[in-house]
C-alpha cells in the first residue's frame, strides 16, 4: 500500500513545473502569485486524495490548469441574461440604471460624507442622502432604508410590536424564495401572530374582531408570487387604514416590489404604487430596492414620522444598515424618477418591461444572422414566447417576446458551457433546445453575445 502511494505521488507534477506553464504564467501577470499558488496547491491536493482513494489513476495536466484558471478569475462577474426573467435573484435581480456608473466613479475613490452634518461638522445621519427624495416621490412624511425588504419587515415588527400581537390575513401569510416565510420572520421578531379570515376571504370585521389591548400592528402583505382566484375577498389598504386610525394601531403595507410608476398606464395590470398606498392612509409602506425600483439590494420604509423615528432609533437598525455604495446607487436611482424622459431611457427594468416586440425580434434576428454558419448544425430558429417580470412583481404577467432557439442533443452540456464561457450566457432549456430570450438581453450586449456564442457553438 505504502509503495503504491509513493508511486502515485511521483506521478503528480511538481508545483514548480506547473508554474512554468504558459497558462499559469499568464495568470500570474494579472493576478497575485500567492492566489494562483493557493489554487494550484488546492487542485493538486484534491487530485492526490482522489488518487489515493482509488477514484482516479491518471493525471490530466490540462484539467489542473483549467481549474486553476477558473478559480483565479474574479468570481462575481457580469453575465448575459437570456433567461427571460427580468428580476432574477440568481442573476442579481434588477440591473442598475444607466446613470449609475458615471455617478459612482468619483465616490469610489477616497472618502465621502456618509454620516457627516456638513453645517456643524458633527456626526449626521446617512439617511439624509435619500430621505428627501423618498418623501418627494411618495408623499410620505419620512423614510429610511435598510438591508433588504426582509430586514425592513423584521425591523418594523421588532420595533413596533415585539411581545405583542400582529394581525394578518390568512390569505397573506406568504413564503417567498430564499426561505423567507412570514410566520418565521414574525417568530424571529418576537411578535405574536394573530391570523384572521380564511385563505380565500378576509373581511374588515375579521380584523376588527381580533383587535384587543395587546394588538400592536395590522400588517397587509402584497401577494407577490401567487394569486388567489375565484371566490375571494381581501380588505383594501384604505379600509384597514381607517380601522387602524379608529383604534390607534399602525397599519403597515408590505408592497414587496414597490412600484414608483403606475404600470397600468402602459396597458399592464395594476401593481400597487407606493405613493397611492401612502395616500390611502398606510402608516408605513415597505418594499425592496432591487425589484421594480431598479436599484440596489435594499429595504425601503416610508410613512409617518413617529413610526420612522422609532425604527431609526431601534438598536436593530444598526445591524441592518446599508453601506455608502448602495446608498449612492439608491440616491441616483431615485433621482431618475424625477425626469420621466430619462427614466424611460435609462431605467433598465422599466425599459425591459416596456420593450416592444418588434425591437426584441430585431435583436434576435441580428444574432441569428450573425450565426448563419451554425444554422444547420444547431437548427437555429427564432420563435415567439413569453417573458416574466419575476421578483414577485406584477405576478402572473406574461410579456410577449422572441427567442433564439438552439437545438443540441446534449443541451445540458451546451447550457453549462455557455454559463462557464468567457462571456457567461444564461438561457432557458426547453426539451432539447436552449432558448435565449431577447427581452432581457440588452442592446449593448448584442456584440458580446454573438462573440460568446461563436466561441461555444463550434
Ligand atoms: C420580495 C418580497 C420581500 C423580500 O424582499 P427582499 O428585498 O428580497 O428581502 C418581502 N415581502 C414581499 C411581499 C416581497 O415581494
């Protein structure tokens, strides 16, 4: 046994010889040598263990070099989203607006005035960079931002209702992706869940009957990733707001996707608009920064000053706060909403939602034409289909689109090679074809996409 191990170990190339390989030399020119060495050792250790365990006998130097390269290149990278889901959490949710890069470049160098009161030079609040904008856009008295909307919900429950009862309709006890289940969040925040109504129907009297001296909050949650159809009833926010006023209980509207514009003006179904919820009397409204708003990951809360104050001064807020980069991206995203013309040109999410079918078809054709020589081998074709908005925004809405169809017997392998390519490309698999949806592919990415496809489709 010992002898066999020694024999195996002798087969493994020495680190020094690998360092002389052209691929490794190239990596070291760009990335720290220590990092390359770390991954080289990791690869060799792995192979040695596999050999000793009898899981392999030969050594493939090419495999080592390829793996080291894969590990050394930056891990978080831009990808082309041909999946056809605009707000795809796996692909980073909302793509940033066009104006962000330029407005951030200066901030990324050196220090900034994150928490300074410029008038007196003392410590200030980081919220002031965005609060005025939120107030102007939503009509609320005050606003703040924290890590994400899950955090916003938690903060609200913890700061306003810990140890007390929170009333919520049985039809709104949601679970959204990534293990966010409302009852669990409530438990974690230490509030007592008081479910009312039934799955399909909840009446105002159900809420009213549940109110007692221990009630701290009424919570309404937007059904973002499901629909209840048929014999249904939910209580609109304006009625809940009136009820809350009568009993002096805050009413919170968790809108999830948080639309700042009314999408029904473009022929889409109505998604609740933050401003309207405030107008209808919600004490607080919370929503994500990286869904329909098209900003960074964030949880935004707007509403009555007395409650925002309580949230801002709660110790949990310190744990949930966001950093300067995200604040800057949020500030610049919010600013776009004051200029409708620019908004429609620079807001990537809104642009993708409103993208015209002809435009999508044109893009698909461009790529199809550029790949003419692959037409037969991959039975390329342009087909019509549907895209989704995703992220629990405008649930159930299907947007007409065009897709490039790439047929391959080993479609799973093709999809993986495209994901792992120099220009990572993501599509969706349907039977034996990979589909690339041109609603979520940006005009600026067409050239890259063609290049990436040419490299992999050979
Ligand atoms: C998406 C969503 C959340 C969670 O928001 P994150 O920003 O992902 O934490 C909470 N509530 C509703 C209704 C949502 O749609």
